[in-house]
C-alpha cells in the first residue's frame, strides 16, 4: 500500500507514495477553483489573488539552494507513438462594455512537438503582457542537418511552412565539429563574412562567406564519429498561422 497519500473522489486510487489525488472513476473532476469558490456575486467583496507555491527553504538557512527541486507542471502523457497533451495558458482580455463574463483565450500553447504558439498578445518589456487582436504567432526550430562548410558554401533546408511569406525573425545557429565550450555561432554575423540567408515557399537557403570563419576544417564533419549524421546547427524563426 502507498504511504502518505491523500485521495478524494469515488473509486480514485494512488500509484505511489506521497501523492495527492482527486478524481472519480465515474465522472472526471476537470475544473478546479481556488480562493473564494467559482464566482463572487460582487467585485466589492473581493476575489483575492491565488498563489500556487512549491515548498521553500525556511529563512535562517545560510546559502541553501533549492535548484535541485524544480516545480513541474505536467501535461497528460501518451504511450508509444501516441503524443501527449498540450499545455495551455489562458487569460480573459477585456471585452465590450457590459456585465457578461469575459471569454478565456489561449495566450500560450506548448505542444509535444516543441512548438510554442503565442496568441492574442504582444510582449512589452516594461509593461508586461498586453492583449491585442494580432494573429497567432508560432515559434519553430528545425535542424540544418549535414553541411561540410569547408567544402560547400551553401545548403538548403526544407521549412514546411505553408504561410511562408509570414516568416519573421530568422536566426541561424552554427556549431563547430567539436561542439565544445558552447562554441555556437550566429550564421549571419558579418564578422564571419557570410553572404546572405534567404527563403522561398519551400526552403531556407544558407550561405557562408569565402575565407570566413566557417570556411575551415573546424566545420567539415558530416558524421558524429559513430555513423550518425552530424547536425550543423539550427534555424529558429516565428511565423503567423
């Protein structure tokens, strides 16, 4: 039997020690409300803010680190080739004047495919997160794949984005053959004499300059020493959906 568990719900059960479990084998508990219940009849009564906190180290402990004890928010898991669930962060932006409750909208969606889908807001460094009516922006990362930069001055990489004309803020990171000491480089750095980077409906086209930093034997590996393809780096960018 499991130890130190708390179980709430019909026929619910734990799977290991130190679990707090809520739910029911008949009907799921899928909406939780903390603070003063689901709603308050008047804003003047106050609804208070709610904080969700991991246990902290008490004051008085000198230079005690909590770095080894992360706070995890876990989405549902699949099995085998089945993907897991997304993580959604929602806010309720202001609506039209009236007494109707404002609608929740997804501001950040993190998918199992590592895409971060950012919706309905702009980020301002001084003012936090502000909602607006901008389209949904998706952040994506793809691998460059093999590229012997010493012998070949360019490479093409398939991006797979249908709305390719909305691609923005492209960054290309190149790593050397040793991939040590965080030696990663921005491809379109003029110091490295790179000609240019451009893209069309299907591909990114990456060019390295003649006699620049990348035109050397430090960037000529195509395998990782055990027969696997050596990925030269990554392309990251935003695009609209």
